[in-house]
């Protein structure tokens, strides 16, 4: 199985690649949108700014390629952290920016959803499973994952929420729409639970 | 619920791991790789690795070394030491680190924080502040505690408010390596002053010290000396803190 | 960068080694300071320790324990104890891969002393060797622990009041000397024992061992040790500890050295009790750029057995050789016993090699000579 990790010039791709190769699958860093069509599964990682990421994806043909592969061909894709946020309709980071709109959700500042705790949300926090899914195979409810973000996702369609997490307020930590998964935390840095989650995604 | 983090800190200088007291009398004690592997096996919450020599000797950052370390870790890894520009920051993250630590460079160019965070996102940046108490006030020091920057800590925090970053690691030079307890007053004052997570550093001598630091406002506790030189371990710390009612990540329920 | 002491050949890269502004290492300074020590006073302190131990001794019991591995030092320690009128029990914590000559020297000690030999089961010990090699780059972790835990366990179980260790490493090699540096206890062991951070609790929690499989490696309850008034001390604190003198003494009592030159070393009477020494010392080279030959040449220079020039020559010839064999036993065979292949071994070597001190090619890979030896960028000479 070939897993493409999209490189939009942002963040630690090394650990994602390692977590896939540790599971004995082939992973490649995808710099060219044309190479995406050779992959069985795609990972959209991300650390950085929303509007810079969207600009990069547009500029280098990834938006088109993803629309084709994800929406039409329904290739399974996992969005991690910023990657998950990019699937949404919009983000209010910096200024209002449109996202890929794969999923009916918005990205909002924690403060705007009522969070009074210190920000960013950094560290290990647990998920609360809302809906059963294979992605949770062998992962107990309330497992801890590593989060590091200032912005949170708000889903408009409740049935797309797989898990929420609480940080003074509840926010969506995992969503799913058909072949599209988004996780707010970093499974590649979440030790055993993260590794199992990635394994489950690869088995879907 | 967000869990409190216990973070082993490793200081690297001249080929190996060093431990010091008040940032002085650095002893080389072993090399870095065995500890990285053990901490990974122990499934610690996070690791901080600071390459002291980079700053003191203006040594270029060794990206291969960083990849070598990242290869062994399944938990988050912060790297610091001599980072002065966003290209280095970007390459360090690309090589496998999850967060970068900035310290000495800030006193020459505070805006480096925003330059880097525009690229990497604010959350990947840890601001490391080393302070000494002089005449009852806290002053900032750089270059591993050797240079007094003649700026009061709270003035520095005020300057920082214009910058976008993730969290602060706050180290008391007076307490570092003493195993005499964290500077609780320092933690309390800074915690009430700013609204970003604080990692307390410098002085941990017992699990109770860690508990106090968290009670006084730290979101995480870093420790070096006790984990290296005594029989205390991160798991032991978690067991203790859990008993005291602190939310802590699993991994301590083992028997020994 | 590797810098060598101007007097001996020790490197700045060795843990706890410090070169002063004149380029002289702390071990050399320590050696000079030793000449100024009032050994008479120290002898009296030692006699006080003996008297205290004898006072607390229980009926029909040995006066002290001598921890032994079968080496020249432990042989010397035993006979020195006897000279002081002590009736010692030798506790031999056998090495992980006991050599034939090591066995012979243990048998030699048995001729003159009551001995307890403890051999942790090979099945467990080999697994520990493999794990410590892979995780720490130190195959000898089980030995580092057992030489402390086993004698103290026996002392606790048999209520023997005194344990006599040999060299005090901070005195010999450098490191912080404190007011209680004569004593070996849990605190000392944690800080200076060379465990590289690996603990018995890790083995139980993360490496699938049961506590009952690790009994030889568990340090007894310190409260109990103190209550029983059991004390472990370093002879090197109370007398002028000297490798040559120890060898002379032990030789006169039947200790045998290895009959040929030892791979990677300068002398044939040190480090001959364990076939795994070759691997252990090789990893020092990978991590720090120096190995056994440097260590030996350094004390030989200090003790005026050779000149610095001769020391440099020995180091250039012998240091850092790839351990194809040790005491005549092939690397393949040594590794086979702990279930490690040569390829796996080489991979582990590369992982722990500090690439900043060795020559690498453009792709960042280590350059190796025909015999597998790595080339230092700068050997410090």
C-alpha cells in the first residue's frame, strides 16, 4: 500500500513517515500534486498557518487534485491538526479564509467558543468517543493523544463527529465524512494510541 | 481533561549529556542516545533536548543529529540551542523535532518569534527564559546563564506580548541542579501575568516539588538532575501526582 | 573535537573528565594530589572502620565481603583484607561471559578464601545483555549493576557488616569528590554506577521481565541496610590504589594474566575476566572517540611505567579497533550467545556512533577501514 504525505512546506513530516514505515507500509512525501494519483491513501498533515497552507495547496495544484481524488474517487484521506482544519469550510485565523470545504465545519479561535483556559491547547488530552468507527479499533474510549493548537473545529452536522475533547469547552477532536477523516491531535506523536489509530486508518 | 506533563530535559554539550548546578560546573555524564531510548521506552510525555554548545560557540545546528534522535521517539520532542533564524527553525522541524526552543536570540531580535511563527505556526515555538534573582527582582540571562541582559523579567514578558508563540519554559538559574525545589514564587507570578502554558524548570528534587509547581500555576514540569542522578523516575512522579489528584496521562499504573 | 591531556592521553570526551586551562586532566591532578595525602591518617580511618565492623559482627560470621569478578583488583582486595586481619567472604558476581582465564583466577581465589559464587541465569542475563546493547550501547549493564547489588544482597542476608570495594572512580578518573566519597550506597550507585539511566523498574514495566527474574539486580532496602549497620566502602579512599601494585600482589598469590596480547589493549592482565569487554570498550570509542588503550596508557603514564610518547604510540596502534575477537573468542560467537547477528551488531554500532567526531562521506555515512575501524577526524595528537 502506498501512502502519500502531502508536503506543503510546513512542519514535521518525518514523524508521520516514520510511523507509517514502522507499520511496514510504504510512505512517500508528495511534493508534486501529480504524484497523488498513485497513492492508495493520503495524509494531509500540518503545522502552520491556515491561509498560507491554502495558498500553497492552490498554487501547486493540490486543491484540484484533492477535489478529484477525495470527492470523486473517494480515496481515503486523514487530515492531521491543520490538515483536519483545512478540510473545513473556513477559518478565522488571521483573517477569514476559505478552506477546502470537504466538510461542513468551521475553524474558530478557542476564545470565540468560550474557552477561558490558557492557550494554545498543548499536551495530552483524552478523546470522548461519540460514534463507533473502525478508526477506534483497539483504542479505548478516553485514550490520551497529543494536542497542540490554538484553533478548534466546530461541526455543523452532528453525525460527522466521531469524538470530542474537553478543554474548558468541548470541541471536535475527530470527524469523519465517508472517506475523509480529520484528527485534531498528532497521532504520529501520540505514542501507542497514535500508532494504533494510524494502523486502523491504513486498514480501512 | 488536559493532563499535566512531566518532561525530562537533556542538555547536550561537547559530545554528550551534561548536568550542572546553577548553569555552572557542567559535568559530562553520558551520551544522549541511551537516555533518549530509555525515555521513549518509558513512554514519557515529552522530551526537551537543548544543545548548549550551539549558543556558546555559535556552532551550526546538526540536522542529522536531530533526525537521529527523532527516529527513536514516538513522543513529542522539543529542540533548542542556537536557533536564530526561521530557516533553521523550519529545517529542525522538518528533521523531526515537533517544537523549537528560542532563548538567547530573543535578546538581539525579539521579532524572530513572529518571523518563525508565521512559517511554522505559533504553537511550535517554546520561549525559554532563564532568570536569576538579584535584589529580590528577577532578571533575564542568556547564553546558558552567562550573560545578564539587564532586563527585568516582567518587562521582558511585556515585550513578548506582541509576539505569537506557544508556551514558555521558565527556568530559575538559582535553583537549577540544586534539587532544592522549583522557585514557586516565580511560577506563581509569571502564571498570573500571562495566559500561555508554563513549563516549570530548575530545582526539582522530589515528586512533591513537582506537585507544588503544578499547584502554583505550571502546566508542565521539566526535570533533569533528579531523573538522571537519583532513583526517581517520570513514572514514579506520575504515580505520586495521581495520588494527589492531578490529572496525569496513563503510564504509571505499572507495579514495581 | 577531541582534546587530549598534555600529561597523559585521556580525552576531554570522557564523561566526568575535565581538562584545566593548562590542558591537564582532573585524573592527572588527582594522581598528584594522592601523593600529598596523609596515608597514615587514612590507614587509621580504615582501621576504625574495621574495628566498627568487628564490634557489630554477629557470632560465627565473616568480617567482610570482597566483591569479586575474577580480576586482579579483587584478588588484591582479598589479600589486602587478610593483611589487615580480616576474615573475608568473597562474593563473586560472575561476569556475563566468563572467560577461561577469568574462571581460573576465580578458582585461584577459592583456594585461600571462602567464596559464594552467584551466577544469574544465562537465559535472563543474555536477554539483558541484548537489551542493554540495543538501548544503551552498553552490553555490560547487567555487570555494572550486579557488582553492586549482589554483594550488598549477600551482606544483608548474611548480616555481614562490611563490604570492601576497590578503586574509588572519582579519585582515579575524575568527578566530584564529596565528603562521603568513601562510602558506596544507593545514592552513589545511582549517580556514579554507570547505569546510563536504565533501571530494574524499566525492565519490568517496558521490557517484559518479571520481578522474580531480576532478583540479582535489585538493590536491597536501604533502611534495612542502615539498621543492620552494614557499610560498603572503597579501599581506594584509604590506600594508594595502584594498578601495577595490585597486579604484583595478585600475581604473587597465583593470579594469571592472559598469555598473549589482548585485542585493543596495551597490557594482558586487565579486563580478562569477560569475553564481552571487547564490545563494551569498543562502544566507548564509538561514543567518545577513546577506548581501553587510552585508559590504560593514561594510568601507565601517570605511574611512570611508560612515557607519554610511548603512550601515544600505543593508542595509535591499539585504540578503537573493531572487536573481531576478544581473548581469542570470535565476535560472531560472543554475539551468538546473546542472539545478535553481526549485521544487527553493526547497525547498533552505527546508531551509537557520534558521527561528529569520525570521518564521513558526502552522504553522511561513516568511512571504515578494511578491518572495520572508524577514523577519527582528529585524534587529539
